[in-house]
């Protein structure tokens, strides 16, 4: 870990470097995301299965479902825009307006990936 720059030794005591603190915080976030893995899988399964059915789930129901399944605000903040954008994009694509994808590159990639699942 010293060679990787995560920790540094000073007077025989090891300390986290600034880089080590950043990596540690990301590690904690990944652990949190992994703890929600099955809930996220269930959410994907429900939301993706409804796209092939004739009865669409209203946006309000999708948001409510996310709020009930995901109690972590960081994860919910990541999921919510995808659902909102996916709902309008799917409707626009169905209507023949396929050029209405989000202009933010990160959200656009997430949206495109979600639409292709």
C-alpha cells in the first residue's frame, strides 16, 4: 500500500495519504452500492419488463418504487434521473423523436445504456 501511495510511514507510524483517503471513501461507496445490488437488480427487472408490455408504469409509480426500495439518498439520486430521462426518451423514441437524448455526456451514456438493456 505504501508503493501504491495509499499510506505513508512517518516515525514508525502509518498514515493514510490524501490519495489513500479518496480511495478509501470510494471503497466505502462501492461497498454501499454492493449492499443494494439485489434491490437494483429487482428494480431493473421490473422497469425493463414493463417496456415490452402494453401497460406502461407511470413515472410517479416508478419514482415511488425507487423510494420504497432504495433508502440511500446517494444511490437514489443516481437512479432517479435515469428513470425520469428514460421515461421521456422511451416515449420520444416511440414517437419517432430519437434525437432527444440528454446533452450531458455522462447522463447520455447512462441513458443510452439503460435504453439498450
